[in-house]
C-alpha cells in the first residue's frame, strides 16, 4: 500500500479568524474603547470581517466589494443591509483605536496557540530573555494622484507610517503602531512602543536606535538591546573584555561609555567590533554580562534583524498593503490593522503547516502560500453557503459539501517552498521623486474623507 504524502492544511487561517475574532471579542473591545461612538448597522465586528475579507480577496475597488457584500455574491464579505455611503461614513467616523485593540487582543490569543518555531538557531539566546523582538519603522506607499485633492500637488504624497515589533521566535507582528503623519518621528514612536514590551525583553534595532537616549529608554523599561553602532554616538573605551578570531575575522569586545551626557545620561555599554579586511560590523548592547549574551552570539543574532523587513514586505506586497483603498486616515488604519491580523494568522498557519510536513517555517514562501490560502478560503466559504441554502430548501436531505479531506483544502509542500536565490541581484533604480514627499495629513484639506476609485 502506497504511503500517503504529507500535506499542509490551507484552512488554518480562516479557522483562526473565525475562532478568535468573535462577536464577544468585538463587543468587549467596543465597550472598552468607545467614548461617544454608537453601534450602527456597520458594527465593529462587521467592519473587521469586511476589511479582513478585502485583504483576502483584494477587490479592484471598495465599491465593488460593497456591492458583492450587499447582494451576497461573495460569502467572504459579511452581508450588511446598508448603502455604500453608510460604510464610508462609518470609516470616516470610527477611530483607529478600535481596530488596533482588536489586533492586539487577536495577537495575544494566537501567541498562545503556536510554539516558537521560527529562527530555531537562536533558540538558546531567546530562552535567556522574556522575548526576542525586532523594532523598526516603515512608510506606506504613495497615494495615486488620481485624487482631485492631489491634482495640483507635485510632491509624492504618503498616507502614513508604521512602527512594527516583530517576534523572532513566533514569526508574528506582536505590536503595530500606525501614524497618519508620515513625517512623525520614528524614534519618538519607538520609545513609546517600549512600554508595551515585557520586562527583560531583548530588542534588535538598526543604527537609528544606536543612541544614548534609546538605551536610557530601554533601561527605564527594564529591557535589553542589540543595535548597530551609530557613528554620531561618541564612545570612550574603558576595558577590552575579549579578543578572538571568528568567521575569518577579528572580534573585539569592549566595555565603553557611550554618549556625551547632554541629551541623555552617559550609558555603560558593550561595544562589539568584527573586522575582516575592509568589512566591518559594529554593535552596541547594554547586556553587560558576556555569560548571558556573548559577543559571538550577538554577532550571529544581528542578521536576524532582516526578519522585520520581510514582515513589512509581506504586509505590503503579499497582503496588498501597497494598494490602499481609501485615503482617509481612519480607513487607511483599518486596512493596515486588518492586514496585520491576516498576516499573523498566515504566520501561524505557515508554522503549523511546516510542522505537519517536517520543515522549518522559513522553508515555506509566504508569496506562494498565501494565494493558495486565499483560494481555499473562498471555495470553503462558498461551499458552506451552498450547503446552507440546499439544507434550507431540502431539510430531509443530508449533504456534506464541505470536507477537510478534499484536494483544494490541502497542498503538498514542494510548490510552496522557498527557491534558493541566485548570485545575480537586480539593483533597484532610484527615483528622484522619492526625495520630495509630503504626508497626506499635511496636504490642505487632507483630513477630510476621500474615496479612491
């Protein structure tokens, strides 16, 4: 008898969304966050379901999705008996805090549903800290100049910016902060985001965070950091702790005083420098005990900072966040947090699917996995709808159109695996217009609601 091939469940994403985003959760969030808002026909649950369906289905326009929702053509969209104008007015009036809170509570639930399978090579370091996260910011894609408001605007107009906290072990976006002002300071938002982290968390960051002020903020929140050295930060060497050869280069571990004491108190840090020929890597950390984080471990840990860049790439390219359906700041925030909810569900499904076939989660490509998940979700919900309608018409007929053993519900791992990159690299051409951009919040009249066609 032939051995049955191992396959990956494609319905794990929709299971997570249906299991954790419940009417009770939305009612709790609405009661906790509301000020003067009232529940309308477009309730918080209906808006969450609609925007997650927009992320899954990627319609050409919101008007098309609203018509499909009203007429019941697409079962992924909730059926709401209301005009499109009521939806756009609701998006304009409802604050982004509602969606942000739903995202936080959904993430807190799925964190307990998945063990830390990502980045297994740094598991020994991760176990010594409460969590291992990466902190970074990113700006959203430009708004199309089809908007009448932007016809006379020559600068590139950006609708906002993001600050993400990526969990290295679980591969999830643990926290996401959206700002409608694309020019908002990333450092200010990053220091505010530290308050949401657990004590004893190890934070990875790029050279933007290599300042005495940021390390002081880490100390106030009882967190640790490993960041790339910022050349503007002055260092005063106190003692060399270690010097050895590794990876074909020379690694030095110094105890230093960082900063001048003007903007923040002088920080006692470790300065790690690895040199091989003309190549040099310099890191700073406030983990002063080499027994808890050795220089070799810090050097091997820093390349994993690229995980947050992959997270932003998946949000923008795979989950279609580069195409914003509305320029209203509240509606943009709704799409951002809906995409983040689907992203976390996808990462849990990727982790579970890889475990089913005996692979590492990183071996599966989100760009290949997600389209199959979206198609399977659409077919699954369609067949559920057909089954309900047939049972209503023929109550004595016992049907099972929706089965989890069907071919379109599961996929073999081979077509979903990451392809090894070749040595050829395409260099991205620089667009001079990227130097001249403006936040949509600063465009005259940009805060009024505007719909994209």
